[in-house]
């Protein structure tokens, strides 16, 4: 057996004889198993609930009786975003952003019914997930297991004895790294198996799973390297423990909490009320379809008459009120798209600031990597909102075109007793409207989004390894 293997074996035996360390490892494994089981149950419940509500919403829309098409525009419908296969491993922003939307004409609603908004204050501390265990709890366990890996040898004077017996500095450090790295990988094994089990099933992309596994492996190896590095730099085990706990508190707890506040202060984001007021103000400037003297709609009226070669709207082969509804929805949707893009741009700048802080704190990079690969980050949520808006616009404009083609202008403007029944069209028209189908990003897209953050974590690992190599050359020179 090589010298490195002997040192690693002795270090593992020392950990095994430490009852506290053994109990801590067992508890972490049990915590990971509980996190996997609870996340699986939670996500299955969410998936079943959303599928049931989506089916009920579609049935309710299709079951409407004969109505005027514009009534159906205001009746609207609900849509739900199904959770991704890897959302149980890392739910990301889904619990905060919401996953359902009410779609209606002339208005763009936000996603709602997020888990955090519907939960008690205790639940808002966060759900226990495998990602949280690996991000926060596992590094802390490794610190308490390995803080004295080399500092203990220095403190007891056994480091020089090892070197006098023929062990080189590199062999000693590699042996300690191998022992602590073995523990790290064993601790992460239940989470890895849980990831495979949570994402098990046909159609699950391999690339995002591989990205998550590689990212968390690099994360734990980074902590193993940092722990051995600090232990090699200080003289006493106590100092190593204090330094490592401080590093953990700043990088894992403090910076990920402070970074969003910094981003929010640098790039302010308008709230929903401010956006609605701004849209209403701009709508008044663009035109009022109910005002016959409005310049925009007066010009629109003349263009319609010219296109059909008539002089009066009563002579049109289609319902002019339906055409007005189509034009009005086009204008309002253009405003929605413009303000939505401004909001997305501001949120993108905020996320860029947070990721810039991630260069200082690899924890933030790991968070971003994990959410991006799991399809639960801001980009995935934005994709859902854009698909929902595209579906809303198509649905509303389809109903507006039904008004233009299936309801006559004479009946639409009539006020007699039977006018209401003549304005209605057959109920089977609602069943012909397409249902909403969410198209999640493919595996290659998810993996590609996670690559920049993966590069940050791997870069930190390489930097820590370089520092450890430098510290190894000076190991044993201190008195």
C-alpha cells in the first residue's frame, strides 16, 4: 500500500473512532433521505394538483353555453405550469413566482399561487430539499470532520515525525484529501441516487442531471480542498475550525442573502401597481376604441373601409366591432410586451449583479447552476410567462375573430328584445379553441444555461487546489 493510501486509511480510521463524527455522518445521510422522500412526495402532490386543476379549467371553458364571443374573452381561463422532472431536487424560484395564471382579454395577469405565499411563516424558511442539504449542511459536516486534518499533526508534533519516516509533504496532503474526499462522496451518494430516482422516467434529459452531479461534486471537492488548505495554513486546530466556520458563514449564509439586496438597490424594479398605471396611461395616449373621434381608430376605420371597398361599416362583410376588438387587443398586447420586456431586462440586470457576486461566493454560482439545470430558474419562469402570453393573445384574438365572422354588425348593435339571443354563437366553438400546452426547455438548453456557473465553481476548485499546492511546499517549515 502506498504512503498516500496509508495516510488516508489512518485518517478514515480516526474519523471512524470519533463517535460524534460517525453520528453526524449518519444523521446527514438520514437527512438527505428524508429530503429526497419529502421532495418527491411534495412534487408529486403538486403535479397531480396542477394536472387536475388544468383539466377542470379546460372542461369549464369548453362547457360554456351559447354566448357572445366577447363574453368568452372576459370569461377567460386558468393555465398551470407542470413541474419539471428535476424540480424536486431543487425547486428554485418556483415556490416564490407561482405556477398558475388567469388569462383574459385586455389584461395581462401575473403568475400566482406560489407555495410561499400560501404557507405559514415557518414554511417560508424553506423546504428541505436535497439541493439545500448539499449546499449548506454537507460543507458544515466536512468542516467539523476535517478541520484538524493537518493542523492536528502540526499541533501534536507528528507532522515532522511523518516526514522523518519518509512521507513527503505532497503524500501527507494527498492522503488527507483522499480521506476527506471519500467521506464527501459517500455523504453525497444518497443525494445522487435520490436525483436519479426523482428524475426517473421516460424522457428525462441526461445532460442536466450530469451537470448537476458534476457541479455538486466540484462543490464538495472545493470544500475538501479549502478545509485541508486552511488546516495546513494555521498552527492550531481551534484556529482552523474558527476560520472555516467563518468562511462557511460568509460564503454560504451572508453573501447569498446580501447579493439580492444589492441588486435590488442598484437596479430598482417597478411593482405591479406601477406597471398597470403606466399601461393605462399609455393606452389613453394610443387611442380609445369607444370614442368615434379618436384619431387612431378613425384612421383604422378608414383603412378597413378602403380595404373592403365600401363606404359605410354597415356594408362590411364582417362585423366591424369584432375588427375593433382585434385591433384593440393588438395595441394592448403590444404595450404588455413592451413593459414585459422592460421588466425582464431589469430582472436580467439584477441577476447579472447577483452572478457577479457569485465570483466572490461560489455558493451563489452553485445556486444558479442547480436552478438552471433543474429548469427552476428565472429563465425557465420567463419562458412560461412568454408562452402563457402567446397563448392568451392567440385565444383572445381567436374569439375576437369569431365575433367578426360569426356575429353580424346589425345584431351586435341591435337593442331589441331578441338581440341578445341573436348575438350568441354555438357552444361547440369553445371546444375548438386549442388548450394550453407548456413546452419546457430541452436538456441541452438547461445544461447550456448552467455552464457559466459550472465554470465558476470549477474555477474556484482549481484556484483552491493551486493555493493548496503552494501551501504544501511550505508545510512543516513553521516552528
